[in-house]
């Protein structure tokens, strides 16, 4: 190992420790912090971000990277891959001039604040000018990254969240989804309209009991509470660091079903982080591969494993043990009706797995046009309305339930949305391969034992971290490139068979 | 304001933000973190500490400080005091060579770990060599600071925790305490033996109810829950940042009395932090003055205000509202007997306010001898034994209850102990002055209204932050230099009058 490479490892370990501190402070912000702590916290977080950025863009970095690159013969495969990841991270960070980084950070926080108010008051006109300014800066940042990476502007934006993600790969996948999903949706809803409706569970389901159930389910799913916690926050998320995984959910005393699934979803994210190789935790190569892979792991737990008849059957008995008032609504058949209910809706985060990709395709189209300039911000509400009609057959009465429903754009995240649906495709393909590879996985899930599944995922997905590209890891694990086939087969089996 | 001074402010603001992050991560470590997160957390904390130290000891700092010092005419009083504080902080940080800082940090964490085990097993021989090594390093650090500050080695150590604290000031105060406390102790215990013994409250007192009571009392004391939280930890502490005050306590279901007083004590610390001047929060001059002043504020709340007959009478009714099973034990007279009980004991943290200074005097003597070399570590248990006999008339059967009871020395904190007793003296003197100044303070306390007291403290103590020395602030606020008079008068009035 060259001296230059060794120095780079030390610098990246330092950045990783700062990143860990940022992650824990972010978790605290969402779960524990009193409101009066916000300004001090923002100051702590921005100081740590700037410090990390300064380490990344230190003047000697190009020379260190070049020197390490000249002596790759001395590196083993992981080290060589690590050097690639270092170079990639540095290219992104150094591409954008410091003053643009600062302008963006200010515009993002202004726009996000305006968004909260504008959404609450359904007042898109208030948001539009700030969003327009922000998009201008995001475009500049995309152009700078584009030049440094040799990618199109939109690809360069995607690449921040999902390294290696490209429009040329996404377009055909999304086209294929769009080709069959609307018809399939009609067919599924027709079938569901003919079947008996689900009985809604009647609460109250006390939060303390829901928490107990969540802890139990998490343990069964392999969550290690000596290396993590479950808390509550406004929106469920998975945070912290691999050694100390902080996941959150929210509870509704009237209905336990969605809080429970949120816990399972976040436990899937956490399993990925916990399964990263211990020796590389503090280096770029040891990090999760990207948002597509991350979302594939949460959706694999939630949509593939936990909504399977086998697991729903198992969890039904846990639910009945937990809630004395569970009643018939918590029998396996009815729980399946609840968890397999499909219906076009206005809100992405509430969408079922059949309609979800259509929400994403809409955003994918619109954000390209916003960044490219083909769509003016002031025209966004109309474009949203038309897109919803076209893709889902319904349209919102308000912008609050339309183009202002998501935080992503007001917080500057353009190029992020596709990973949700790529993750859903990957989840289906990976779960299918896992079940074929190891016959113990489904019987395990049927009795609440995720150890076989977790073992397979650790071996084939988690342990690879960022050693290879997303595409390579999926192809190695499943024997074929990412496609819509497994997802389509999964939907057909779950919603149209029998 | 000179450009150099302005640059210094920016650098110190950055260090303050890092310090804030460290404080919140430290709080999380003690309250929320699962055990498996320890290694990652240690790494985050040490990385942030090193970053802060690097900013402080950056090569350009001496020139910046010198340039700012040449242009003090342009500074207002606060800025000038801030520059002094910057210089003082820099002198401490730059005095100790980086390799010694690192050696100490390693020796401290080794020694602290060994201490936990050695104390649990009452095995001083296991701790002794590590403590000896650590003391050697602390001595070196003291010598380096001594040279940089022009102070004796022990004064240089005190000065880390309590800037301006000097042995020449402490010696006569402690001599005076030692001259009257043992006799007074005998007199008090004789009186208490003649009086009816306190009835012990009979629990259980559920934790949830104790928490509710704690929240209520904190609110009455002025704690603002939009800028802070109460949680539980192994040892009570006050952490976080001034804008986001995180205090902790511990609950014993069999006895609520000590957990409640711990909350009040920590609320006093928090009130000080919350009362620091808003405009200077992120600069050295805006920080709490030192450990003596900090302890004076917690003890003023706990020992002076909250254990007063007026407040005990008031809190008795709250307690009876909270616990249906409170019974006669929670009548004001009996609560006063509990909260005014005096008895020589082996353990400092359990000591009453009469015997506490004797515990401190013992440690003060012994740590000087350990640092100076007059006392060998292997002779510490015997010296402890003899000192306890001499000062308190009792001695421990085990080193666990003797020289291994405190974490301070095994964690490298030499020169810290005196501030506990200096704080007790200051608390008595400040409270006496406050009561004289504002006749509304005691009637306020009698009805659970701390607003008059808090207003006076903010005006006379908290708002001064580090603008002046501890001695100056006390003299301004009370009209005289710190002495034992008020403390002695307080003990006489509480324990020997009537």
C-alpha cells in the first residue's frame, strides 16, 4: 500500500467519523430535540458539513489521489475499489465551487421552510419563486458535476444519490412499467371490487402495545437492539451509523397496520447497514452502494417478505397476542386484504406497490423537464395535474396534494426519485433469486425466522457494500441484469393469480 | 474591530459549534446509545476533539492573537474580555504538546476502564500502576501549562477547570472550614440524636409519577422545556448546549427524595447556561465562568433554595398530590428532617452539606501530594484511611468505598475537586446577597415561584458569563470577596438555631 493511499484512508476515516456525528445529530433533531434547539443544531450540522467538505477538497487531495493511482499494483481488490470510490466522492465534492455549495445550502433551507408553509396553506404561488431560484442553482451544480464526471446534467444529479444510475438504463425500464401497469391496475381493482372488502381493525391500539409488537417483530427480523434503537418521529426513517442503527416509526392509535409496516421497512434499511463489512465501515468502499440498493433492501423486507401470505399468517398470531381487541380484522385473510389493497391515490407515500411506480414516473419526467428548462415552475401544477390524469386516472384538487406533497424538490433533491422504483424492481428480482437459492428462506419467514434470508442477503448483497456497481451486484446475486420481469411476475402472482 | 479579531471570532465560533456537537453526542452516549455503539461513538468524539484542537493550535493562531492584541482600542469591553478568554484558552491548548495530549487521552481511557473493574472488585492493586502512569502524564501536562501560564503546577491544573482558581486563595478558606466543621458536625449530630428520627417514605413511587413531579418542579424553577429535556442516566448530569439543555436524573422507586433533589441540582446548572448572554453564546467570553461558579448555581438551587423550609413546605403539597401513598413521611416537618439529615459517611456523592467539605479537603490534600510526588500511588489507600479518620472520624473497610469511589482521578481530572466546596461557599454568599437585595425572592420560593430569584441571578451572575473573573463577579454581586462567612452562617441557621 502506498503512502498516498494510506493517507487517503486516514482522511476518509476522519470524514466518515464526522459523517457519523452528523447522522446521530440528525437523528436527535428528528426524535429528541426540543424546538428551541433548532438554531444551535443547524449551526452544529453546517459546521460539521463544512469541515468535512474542507477535508475532502483540501488542496493536496488531487496529488494524493494521483499518487495513489500510480501505485495501484500494491493494492488488493478492496483497496483498489476503495480508491475508485474515493476518487468518485472527491470528483463530486470538488466539482461544485464552494460559493455555489453555500448558495445552494441557503436556498435549500429557505425553500424548504417556504414549502412547509405553502403546503399547509395550499399556496403554490408563495413557493414558486423560491423553487425557481433553487432549480437554477441545482442546474448549475448539475452542470458542474456533468463536466467533472463526463455525464449528462441529469445523470450527474442522479449519480449523487445512486452512483452509476443513468437515464439510459432507467428510460426503458420505466417505459416497460408504463406499458403494463395501467392495464394491470384496472384488472386488479376490478378483481378487488368483486371480492369482499377488508374489515378495518377497530382500535384503540395503545402506543405502548404497538411499540412492544414493533420490538418483537424487529427482533424476529434480525434487528440487534444492542446495536440500535426504535423511536418515534414525524416521518419514519433509518439513521445513525452501521454500529448504532437508529430507526423510527410513527404510531396511530386507531390503526396499527401502517406503523408496523413502516418499522419493517426501516428494519430492512437497517439490516443493510448492519450487514456492511466490518473491516471497511469507515471507508467509502464499505458504505451502502446507493439509494437504489438501499431501497431494494427496505422493500424486500416490507413488500416481498413481510406482505407475503406466509409472514402475514405468522404476524397475525403476534397481533392477536398483543391486542385483546384485535378481533376478526386481524385474522390472516383480512390482514392480507388490508396489506394487498390496491387503489390509485393522490399521495405517493400512501401508495400501494402497484401504483407507486406511476407516481415515480410522473416525478421522473417532470424533474427532467424542470432541470432541462422545458417546464417552467409556474407551469408545474398544470403539468402535475395532466400527468396524474394520464398515469393514474385521477388528479388532485389542490397543489398541496399535488406537486407540493413531497419534500424532495424543495430540499434540492433532483434525481433521487427514480431510485424508489428501481429499488422495487431490484427487491423483487433479489427476493426471487434468494428463494430459488435457499429453500429455507420461505419456511423461515413463515415462522418469523429471518435468519436464512438475512444470511443470504449478507452474503450476496450487504457484504459487497460498494465493492462493485449496483448493476454488477444485482447481476452477481440474481444471475441477470436488473429488469422489470421479476417485479411484474411478483405483481401477477400476488394480485392476479388464484 | 480588527480583521485579526474578526477572524478569531470566526474560528472560536467554529470550535464552539464542534463543542456543541460533542456535548449532544456525549448526552446521547449517557442516555440513549445502545452499548454496541460505543466504539463508533468514541471514534466520532475523538475525531471532533482532535479537529477542534487543530483549529485552536493552527500555526497562524499566535500571529492572529498578537495582531488582535495590538489593536484593542477598536474593541468594546465584551470584545476585549473575549480576546483575553481566547488567549487563555489558546495558552492552555497550545501548552501541551500534541503527543502528550494523545498519550493522556489513551492513558485516561485505559485507567477509567481499569477503574470500573477494580472498583467493582475492590482491587486497588489492579488500578495502581495505570493510575501511576496517568499521574505521571498529568504532572507533565501540569508542568507544560505551568510554564505557559506562569503558575505553579497544581494551580495550572486547577486553572483548566476553574480559570483563576489558585491554591493561595483556597488554602485559607479550607483551613477555616476545617477549623470549625468537625466541632459543628458533632454539635449538629448531637442535636439530631435528641430529635425524633425522620420517617422514611414508603414506596413504591412509580417512575412515571416521579418523572411528572420532576417536570412540574423543573417548570416552577424556570426550566423551559422548549429549550431542554429531562432524561435518565446512570449518574445525573447537565449537558447539551445553552439553547438546548439536556439534564438527567435517576429514579429509585423505593425513594423519590434523592432523585428529586438531583433534578433540582441539575436545573440550577441548566439555569446558569440558559442565562448566559445570547449575543455571546458561541464565543469564549459567553461561556460559564468555571466550575466553581457552575457548582455555586446548582448548589444555590438545591442546598440554599430547595432545601429551605419555605420550599420544602411548598413541595410537600406537590408530593402529596403526586403520590397517593405519600403518607406522613411527606409532611413538611418530616421532609425537612430527611433533607436536613447530617451524618458522616464514606461516600462523597451521598454526603450532606456539612460533611461534604471535609470529603473535598481530603481529596484536595491528597491530589496535591500525588501530583507533587510526596505521596506514592501505592500509599494512597493508607493515606485515604488516615485522612478520613482525621477529618470525618470514620474510615472505609474497602478501597472501593475509599480512594476508588470517584471517577475524577482515573479520568485524569486533578485540580477539579476544590470547585465543589468553593461552589458551596459561593452559593451561600450569593443567596444571602440575593435575599437581601430583593425581598420578593423568599416569598416567591415559598409559593414555588423562582422568577424573582432567577431574575436576580441572571442580572448578577449568569449574564456576566466570562466577562470578569469568578472573584470579581462574586464581589460585584455580593459586595465582598468570597469567604466562608455566609456558608458558616447558613449552616448555623439551618442546623443549630431554634
